[in-house]
C-alpha cells in the first residue's frame, strides 16, 4: 500500500474524528479540551492509533478511558461521515499524547 494513500487516510481520519469529537464531547460526558495530535494507520488501513492531547492534563487518563468506552459510537459516526471515501472504516484505539508535558519537563530541567 502506498504511503501517500496511508497519509491521506490518516489526515482524513484526523479531520473527521476531530469534528465528531467537537460535536459529541458533551454528549459522552467529556468536559476537557481534546486535541487529536497524530493518527497513525496500519499499512492495510484496518487499524489506526489516535493520539489525543488533553487539557488539563491531570484528567488525561479519565478522558482516554471515556473515549475507549464510546469507541463503537464514535466509529459508527465516523463511518457515516467517511463511508463513501474509504472501503472500510478502520478500527481505532485512543492513546494519551503527553509530548507537550514531556517537552515542558525537559525545558524546566534545562533552566
């Protein structure tokens, strides 16, 4: 599979999933600010790893757990959005992206 195709599908997933989360966050009980930072998709386009940055970062684990609980609902809504653009909607898993916290710790150490 072409890496260009993977990049396009990953970009599409990031954009559409961000919009779905923006509309559905209150409905599933999320009050934190969520940002999808990276989507990494497998070579056969069947599985995607979605990295989410959460603010405030203290609530990150709880927000990721809630996203995992509503994974099937989000995947269904994603299928309605991109069903005509991809052959099969990939399964996805959410992971906490703590790269900003890590960069902040490194910066504090360097000071």
